[in-house]
C-alpha cells in the first residue's frame, strides 16, 4: 500500500472527528516508520517482515511519557495477563516487571511504559532484542529510527501547540455552561455526573493496515456501530456491535481495535467518584483507492469515524 493511499485513509477518518487534531498534512513516513498524531500524543509504527509479521509501535504523550508495544500473529499473549518483558538496547536493559498483554485481530503481544532515556537509545540503536523472562523472543532492526523519532518529536511539539491554543480559547468562555438546560445525566443514569471520555483521538485507533484483507479482496464496505463498556479505571472491558456493517470481519475488526487501543477517562458520579460507564460510536469502512482523498461526508456525526 503506497504512501498516498495511506494518507487518504488516515485523512478521511480524521476529517470526521469532533476532537481537535493536528493538520492532516502532518502525517509522515520517515525511515520506514509511519508517524501520526492522536489527541494526547503521537506514535511511530512499523510492520516487520518475517515469521508472524511483528509490529512495533513507539509512542510519546504530550506529557513526555513513553510507551512501546510489540505484537505478532504467532504469539499467544492474553489481554489482562502481565508478562516479564525486557528490552535490550545499546547495551542497556529496559522494562521488566509487569507488562500487560494486548490483542488485536489475530496479533497478540504486550505494551510497556519505558523511561525517558529509552527514546535516545531507540533513536541511536541498530537493533532491539526482546526477552520474555530470560528467553529471547525477537530481534528487530532499528534502521530509520533516528529520523522517525525526530518526526515523532515534531508531531508532539505541534500537538502541544494545538492543545495550548485550544485551552486558551476555552478559557475565554470557562465561566459559561455548555448547556444550562441539560439534566446532566450520564450514560449510567447518574444525574450530575459525566460519561467516559476518550483520552485520545479516535484516529489513532485505526492504522493503514487495519482494513481486513478478506474485506478488501471481497470488496466489503459498511458502517459498524459499537458500544464499549468502561470500568472505573477507564479500561475497556467489553465491546459489542449494536448495528452491524453486514460483514463479520468488519464488525470484529472494529471491536478488536477498540479493545486494543481505546483509552478513557472513566465516568464519574455527581460526587466525582469513578464509576462504570458505556460509550458508543461508529466506524464507517470504505475501500481505499489510489485517488486523492475525497471531502469528508457531510453527514458525519459526533463520535463517528469515517474510513476510506
């Protein structure tokens, strides 16, 4: 899939999002890495050839915190289980301890929070060795990470500027209620509370490689509406389809991506206590083409992701 096609896919669904995001022209491919923004950070990702097609995603939030996720089609890691993962990079070891398992449409693996020096070593490194306990489970080339990390930091800088501008604008009207006539009842029926709120722009939930291969081969398109059940920590515990696209592979992929990548601030009751909540949205799956991105559909609604 070429860079122009990837740009068209990403641009199409970002245009439909209500939350502020970086300008669509920012999306970059540098050194073999794809770099894109979310609402609270940026990430660079690469798919590696080889047994199981390992995918590495390295991300940086606007607060400077770092994380790395590694997944593979052959692995059997389980979401909800923690693993002793260590990364060997430039002679230094990172990680260890509890690293939660993640799953996504056949790919399974883990995600780790890493210290600040990891970024420097990741950019300068030649290879990354990954251990489960004392067992080496993957060895990956880090070719291109220097230019990839530089692009990642440009992305984060611009995103900080976006957030600062947004906060300044909101401050002008901070003393005015959004809707003085609302009963402010949450999705859980708690008056005076708040619903779960995505921590990141929904655009980061879907990447250029997420359109199911079967759906592309058979030219399947459609809209999947889904409901997420969020616990008191903001973690997605369950996803269910409430309106099918008509094709199981599209519906299953929608929930798989949401379960793997969605991050929320939990719902709260009127006293500010975290409570369980639900959140609904939709993904519109449209087959990618090599043509320039079309304008976003005029009927995109709040909370709906439109994918071309």
